[in-house]
């Protein structure tokens, strides 16, 4: 039998710990760039994603709200980092693509992250494999809870 209070407390502690640590890392990557971590995340999603990415895709992949994603993308567009165009297939759909300026900024973030991740070479591969397996298991369990729990308010699907 699962000790639910102990598991709940463990999950909450890990989530808080991961939020704090990932926030420190993303703040370090964006430091001095004038970008928020979420803006940098959007640039990186566009740099490494499919050729056609929508605000709905950003919402789904980052977990931020539709309105927040729209505001962030509008700011990135105004500042010349991305362009928004209507899809030829479905005029209701707005596609996002990086400008050359956006590609250059995303490349700088990737270079910074590569320098940071180079330090992982000091950690045994077995430890990294265990970490990856644990992260995938945590994602599976948290997704299961999200999908199955009737008390979790689900966001409305984008039309």
C-alpha cells in the first residue's frame, strides 16, 4: 500500500526544488540578455521545433497560459525576433517563425547552454542514464495524475 501523505510530500518537495534549481539555471542563461526565461524558452522552441509552430504549440510545450504566450510573442515580434503569419492552409492559424535576429539570439542561448552542459562530462554516464529514466518516470506519473484527476481544471483547447 502506498503511503500517500509521504509520497505527496516527496513529490511537492521535489517539484519545489526543481523549480528553484531550473529557475537559477534559466536566469543564468538569460542574464544580461534583456530577455526573460520564458522569452528565451520561446526562442529556443522556435529554433528547434517544427517549421510551423503556433501559439497553441507554445502553450502546450511550456505550460504557460494562452494570453501570456500571446503577449510574449507580440513583444518578441515587436522587438524583431519573430514574425507571425497566417497559415496558407488554415487562415485562422497564426504561424510563428524566427527572424535572423531571433535565430542569432537562440544560437547564443544554445551556446551558453552547451557550455553549461559540458560540465556533465564529469558525471558518470550511469548516473545520467538513471537521472533520465527517473525524469521520464516522473513525467509519466504526473501526466497520469493530471489526466485522471477530476479535480484538476483542464485548460480549454485552442480552436
